[in-house]
């Protein structure tokens, strides 16, 4: 059930609608848009009678939703959501560049990269303190010590921190030290973790699982939002296919599909998708050209010395070139996208 | 590092080797086999000097391991491991039939299925109290109430209980009420959960992720064993491919590959793999013919009324036919497999 | 359009129906079954008026067909077709074993394998004289000289010859020297070649393309049958997926799916699917257990010396073991399958 | 074997080298580049002794080639090849736009599209007279009549004609009426057809097979070139994966990979890859941003009336917008790409 409010509905009209929803034992989710607010209903089994709402003040329409997802839907909010990560926006006509090393290795390395990133004009810093590694014997990340270094990066360079959590304790720590909780591809259907992230009061960057269909990806976001954390950013990072020239196959067609179906912003990760330094810039440019709201990029002062995934990290110089080209391509899309919207 | 003990090594020789390993800051894992014990070493970064061990009493050989996995390897244990689940074995020439409903829905349904399963001669009962569902709005399982029903099934029918856990609290509950912790495909690379399961004192049934390579699958098992829970059973449940006539593509060639590389038993789940009732028996028979150590099968008294995945559940009659055919095919393999071993 | 004749319809009733079909500018395909004949109509754009046929003598019913395939459908023929290859049948309760080397290399090698195959009791011999090779610089097969050797094998051992053709000239030669035209996976959607094979007067063994859906596979068979060659045998030989432990992923669930939808026999090729000698017998057994009508197997006297795909060929001894196990498993299915049919 | 000539080698030096190659029973392929010519050797089994060539006049170096491909390799020609299709170039810093309807349906439709294409500034026209269709009962194309219409389009609008051939007779006809032979994805490993196209004296546009690895794709091009037709253009058109939101998954990372390994130009087909009108422009822009040398696009005056694949065709207005954006993005890459080269 989706309740569309009239453009002139007051805040107390919206509150009243939500009260009625909760009195029926369901959950109400207000989504203010540019011209009107809509209220999503979740928690119901089976359909809800629209008659409960149609005559409430300020209600324009009560619509049955037949799609499996509700809160992510463009039906609920017509404009692309702008998610505030720290003090900077992702989504809504901005091109967000998130850059940094794969893993937090030590303060010196991290500060060297952060300086490059800050100088470029980017406003977001990435870097993993908890690393999901295929082997139990591989480097698993610095943990809380790494998060403290990231907090210092924010202090020093004014960059907003996006970093991965792999379990509930990790989410608590990222909420404490960082600005945005990253949920990795391997945890995209770790539903307990999604629910916990949905209760956190920080935005969530949700990476697509390696073999997730679009529906599964969107419903993973819905898990988070159903717990009332509406600040979700999606991320395409490559899917698993037979093709062996790149680590994964970056599926950029998901970008226009996400924009068509949902109001959520979506960014692209060309570093993990390709696994090869020489492909990263080409695929980063392609992501922007496909309409992505941002990029998440690995940069390392000495890629060949990185403890983790060095082969794909950009040098500072390659990163600078990318930053400039990505913005020029983003400009090409602006009038056209505006015309479409 | 893998330390092979002499056939005549005493228990105290093994203990001494492990003490030396721990004194170096590593972890030692004793794996007794039919003719000799081997001790795996984990926790080392880089290689360990064999000289530490070669002159200890009872040591036959210290071998450097170059493969990414250590404890699952056939190099460590030559025979297929027999994992005891409750009072019955999985692996080692037995054909384990695990049957039951997809989800625990209510006591009456569960007892009806359990009677069918017990009468067939099977010794393991399955059924989910926590259900990983793609949509947050779908039935999520009965939780602890469901586990209590399963415990009653064991009491009443003598069946050993295998049931899924999705988070740490779930593992604690399965340990309390059940006999074997199932880790689902979506959590195969939930490394925090694998480590927690590795500290539990119940066996683990680990399902292959939908897009997991063989190496990733084996290293997920290694995560559990590195925490000293050596009772791991693998399960092939279909992989995600372009093919659309079945829900997933059951990849049976993983069965001989697992048997070649590891000492772990592997079973097959034809119900989730195919998603179609009419395919289940054909693929179950195929799994046994490929050499699987068992089957995990969905049975439901009225498949069309099941709350979850009813389309794939067998009727009691279909299940009875399968049980009989599976055992006859398993017999065909016996002399040949014995000859190979 | 599908015209079902009455059980007591005479041959001239069927002929009359076909004459009416042809007079409308379409093509009629009579498919005699155990209890009644059905006549498929192809060549029509849009639907045909049943009134043309309903009052003809011997007609029981005229049915509109909405599926994309017509002639392969079980609606047209209730029993599995038995295809005669040379003097031996494939389909219909028989287990056909087709064995031989990958490529025809020389007379001595071929005769050595043929002796093994004939002695086992198998009635079909395989071996490629035209080899589709990924590289233009790899061995491309002996051509017509190889086909002559195959003809001599039939003469000497009484084995029926199944061998691949890659173009029209190749089909002409296989028709001249062999008993069954094999169309390889890479040519499954070479529609010009399918049409030409449909005009040949020898049966066709059609291999599934590496990324063919079930529908595409069935429609490729339909291409052949629409040209009035109804003797088509399907072959599952593995699909392309991300999994890297075997060359391809043998998709055995296609076997029950083909049997449900069509009357065509389907066999399984575990040699090309796995690419590894040690997996072949396990997957061959699995194919039979899944209900396949036969196996196509590579055997080589000295696999390590083979010019092409040696790693997957069975030794004569492995082949003998497989032959025996496959037949024992096939027996297990007999009563059950009979009961189903 | 690859023989690199000195920058000052004369044409007769090159001729002499080729004569020596042919006298050894092999085939020589001269590839002139900007600063020097290299000569590839094919037809040899095993390695050739460099001593045959090292002392010939004009020879700088004779290099053993260990990769499976020779003539497509960047080792042979350092610059990206520019392929002349009719009177216009593909490759080498140009952005080639190839546009037209999916199928040639009738003169009026074709001329309407051609006018749009010519007006945009594009120099290449596409449209199928032979259509590979999954079902034998679907529209198979107009055949030679369609090709005559295409020849008239060239006459009238000065557009160069690229059109598909599915068999040898089709190649003869495309050579007669068109400017470039398209080999479709389903025929990418139809090796007999590739060899025949290699003997034609018109350029070949080779589409990647739906499940072709990069190596298989490149070796298919090598098949054509080994027959001495060096004018090959590659085309990425989407691969088959589990993802179901688009018809295929456009694998743009193949673009930088092809440019790294080969000297061949590569273009992108976003229409067939996505199958959805609303995705085409996004993916076309992405293709250009990834570095593709061109685009092949379906345009139709009334997409909803198209006999074939209408859902993906652009309207003339959408096409015009794409044409402009694609060129602006291509400009962004120019300085950077030049710097790299």
C-alpha cells in the first residue's frame, strides 16, 4: 500500500496517516518529495483496505502495490534521492567520487592517499579496516585501529569516510568512527546484517552480490529501508560470468534499470569489477557515461606494494586523469538527463 | 605446514608436536586417520621451518603446503571423514538421507513429515526455523518455537536434526536444540558467521554459494576448521547460470572434485537446485550416481499448501520411491569406489 | 496446428489430411505413435482455421499450438521416439553407448579403439574427421580419409558410425560414409546447416550449444524437423558457467526437462563436459541416473598420446567399468520409468 | 614466427621475405605499419628456425610467437588498424556510427531510416536481409531482394552498407551488393564460414559469440585473417549471464582488453545487448567512454511496428540525441588516448 499525499498536505496530515497505519499494526514510511509526500506501508500480510486512508485529510490517493518492493520504488518518490554522507551529497545530479586504498595498512600509506584524494576535489574517502578474504589465512584488516586512522583522515582532510562492516560489531564501530556503512557483495543477502544496518543511523552503501539479479539487489535495499534507514546507495561492482579477461563482468546496464525502477542513487566500482589497473579508467568513464551517480575507486601510492588487490589500484596520476575525464563526461549527460527528468 | 606422524607415534608424541606449534604462536590441528595421524599448522604468516619438528619423537615428515587450503586437504587425511550428526554418520561409504519440509510451519505438519521420514529408514530430519527470504515481507520462519518442535521430533522419532542458522544468535539456538548447524548458500562467505560456527561444538553443513568457485567453497570450509571445528559436511545445491528451465544448475561435477581434493563428505540438494518437483528424483539419483555421500530432500504432506517452496517438495510417495532407487544406485558404486580407494 | 487422427484412421485418411495441408500452402508432418497418428502443420504464418480439417475422415481433433515448437512436442507424439542409427536404436528404453576417440588420427588407433568398443557390447562408434578447433593453427581433422576409416570400422566391427559435419560438404560426406550426422555445439544455431541437415536422409545428433537455453536447443531441433528429417537425437554436453573446476558444467536437469516437453531421445556427453578423465565416469553414471537415453564417451588406447582432448579420454579399462555400471544404474530406473510412462 | 622489417626496408625486401616463407610451405602475411612493416608466418606446425630470415636484406628481427594468435596481435602492428568500409574508415581515432533497422522489411521503411542516418552525419548503414531467428517459423529476412534495397540506399544516400551473411551463398551476395560482411554471434565459431569470409575481398564485422571468451573471440578473427583477409572489425554485443534485466550483459571491459592485445578496431552494439529501448543510449555512451571505435545501433521510424526486435530500436529523435552525445564523449577521450598511444 502506498498513500500519496496532496501537494498541500500538512505535516500533521502525514503524521495522522502514519498513526492510522501503526494503529493497524503496520509500519508507515514517509518519503517527502519535491512536490508531494508519499507514505509507504510495510508489515502487512496480504492487502490493506484503501478505505482506511482515502478520507483522511491531505490524502490524494491510496494505491495497492503489486511489485515485491515498496520503499525503493520510484512510485513512492519521483526524484532520485540525495543521500547525505557526512557533509556531502550522493545522488541528484552530483557526481560523487569516492577514492582511497583497498585496505587500511598504516597511517602513512593512508595519509598519502588521502592527500591525493582531497587535492583532487573528491569529498569521500574509502578504505577497509575489515576485509572479507576468501582465505582464512589472508590479511583480515586492521580492525578498530584502522577505523581510528580513518577518523583522523576526516579530521585532517575533511573527507567523508565510507568503510565496510562485516558483522554487527563492525557496524557499531563504523557508526562510531565513519560516515557511511559499506555492506560488501558477499553480505548482500546476509539478511540479519541488513536488518541491523537498517537500524543504524548512518547511510548504507550496498554492493550488489556477485550473482544477484536486479530484483534480489533491490530487495536487499528494501530490507534496510523496511527498518527505517532510508539512506541507501547502491553499488554495481561486477557480476560473476564465464568471461575470464577481467575479474568480474561490470554490468552497467543495471544503472539505467535502477534509475528507472527506484529513487535510489547508484554508483559503480570499476576497481573490483575489473581487477586490472589498465581497465579501471575505461570502465570508470563508461560507468559515468551510463548515468551512474558516482564512482568508488582504489588509489594507492605504490600499487605494487599494496597488501591487498594492488594490481587494480590506480596511481595518483592515473587517478587525477580519471577525475578530470569523469567530470567532463558527466557534463555531457547533464542537459539530456535534465530533459528526460 | 603439515606434520605427518609415524604409524607407531603415541598420543603424547602428537601432544608434544602440538605444544611446539603453539609455542611458536601458531595453531595445531591433529587429524587422526586409519593408519596415521597428521597435524596441520595454521596461523603462520609465511613458511615455518620444518627443522622445528623433524627430530621430535614420532614425527615421520614435515611438509610445506603450497595450496591455499590446509585442513580440508586429502594430504592431511587420506580417508573420507565420517562426521557424526547426533547418533548417525555422514560420509565414509554411508548414504545419508536428510529429509523434511522446507520451513517449519506448525507441529502437525512437521510431525506428519517426520513420520514419513522415520518410516523410510532415514536418520536425519531437516526443516528451517529461520528462513533466508529474498523479500523482507515474506515469511521469515517460526524462530525458536520452530526449533522446539524440531527437538520434539528428535525425541519422538529418533531423527537427528539439521537446521539453518543465519546469525550468531541462531547458531546458539541450533546448538541448543539441534544436531547440526546448516549455513546457507547466501552466507557461504559470511566470514564472521563461519568463524562463529567454527567455535561451536556441533557439526556444520555448509552449502555452496550460488556463484562460488570450488576454491571459494573449500576455503569457506577451511574458515570453520581453522577455528577447530573439524566436523564439516559440504553441500552442492545448484549454481546460478543463464539456464532457465530449472531454478539453478546442479553442478554435480563438484562431487568428484571435492572427493579428489578433500577428505570432507559432500551431499547434494536436488530440491533447491531444481525448484521443480518433477526434476527432483532424477537429479537426486544423479547425485548419488556421481558419488555423493548423501541427499537433502524436501518432503511435504501437501506440497501445494506449503508456505515456502512448495513447488519442489516431494509427496511422501515420491519420496519413498526415491529412497529405494537412491540406495540401489549407491550399491552399484560400492565395489568400484572401494577398488578406487 | 496439430491434427490428431482417430485410432482407427487409415493411412489414406492421413494422406488426405496432408494433401489438404499442402493445398493450403503449408507443410504436413505425420508422426505415427503407438495408438494414433498426429499430423503437425508448419509453414503457416498466423493461425489456421481448424474447420479445414475437423470434418475430414479419420480426424479426431484439430488443436491450435501456442508453443514456439511444434514437431518436437510430446503433444504430437506421446511416446519417446526411437531413432534408428544404422541397425540399432536410440531412445525408447534402450541405453545407447556411443564410444570412440575424439579425433580420427590413423587406422591403427581407430581400429584399436573400435575393438574395445565392439567387445563391450556397444553398438555405436564415434570419432571426428572434421574437428572444430578454436585456433586455425590446431589439427583440423583428417577429412574424407578419416571418414573412409570409419566406414571400414563399420564393415569390420558392425558398429554404427556417428561423426560430425561442419558444413554442407561435410554433411554430404557423412551421409555417404556414416550412419548419423553430428552437429556440434558451436553450430547449434548455424541455421543454414540445420536446414541442410533437415534435408539429409540420415539421423542427426544435435549437441546443445554452450550457452543455449532449453528453448533455443529445442527450436534448433525443430529447424531440422521442419525440413522433414524427424530422426533427431539431442545431446547435453555441458554449458558455459563461471565454474572452473571442470571445462563446462554438465546440466543434467535438462534431461528430465527434455523428456517432459518432447518425444526426442537425449543422450549425455560427459567427456567434453568435464574435460577431466577422473570425472568422466562419475558424470556418465549421473547422466544415466538422470534418465538419459545414452552416453557418448571418448575412449583412447593411450589417452596421453591423443592429438586432441587426450586428458578426458577413458582408458579401455575405465571404459569397461563404466559400461557395466551404466547398465546396472539403467536397470534401477526401468520399473520406475515404466510406471511413470 | 613474426619477422620485423627495418624502417628502411624496401617493398622488394618484404616480397623476398614472403617468397622465402612460401618456399618453406608456409604462408606470409605482410602488415605495413606507420614506421615499419612486420610479416606474420602461419601454416607452420611447430616452430620455424629464425635463421631462415635473419640475414635477409631489410630484416630487423625474427621473433618466435608463443601466443595462440599471431596476425591480430599488437606485436605485429603497433597502431590500431584502420579498416576501410566502402569509402569511410573504422578504427584509428574515428568514431564510426553504423545505424539502420534490424531487418530490411520494405523499401519505404528502409529509405525513411536511411534518410535519418545520412542526415545525422553517420557514414554506415546496417540492416539484415538474412536474419538468424531462434524459431524456424519466424520471419527469416527478405534475402537478395533486401540486399538490392540496401544497394539502392548506398546509391541514394552515399552510406556504406554493412549486412549479415549466414552461409557461403550469403557471403557471395553481400560481396556483390554490400560493403562489409557481418558474421553474427551465433556463427562466431562456424569455422567453415570464417574461412570462406577470409577469402572474400570485403571487410568483415565479426560479432562476439554469446558465450565466447576473449581468446575464442580473437581466434575467430585469426581464422579470417589466416586466409588473408586482414580487414576485420570486432563487435561486442553482450554475453549470456544469469542477469535478467537486459537481454544480454554488455561486457565493455572487452574493449580495453582488445585494444591492449590486438591492432583490430572494436565497436559496440548496445541495441542487441540490452534489448530495451530505454537502455540503449546509456549503454551506447558507455561503450564510447570505454574506448570503442564505433557503435552499431538500431533505428526504426516506428519501433512498435518493426517485424523484428522493435522493442530495442531507437526513434529518429533518440538517435539524434545519441549521435551528439557519443561524439562529445569521444572528444573527451581524445587527448588522453593520444597521450597513451
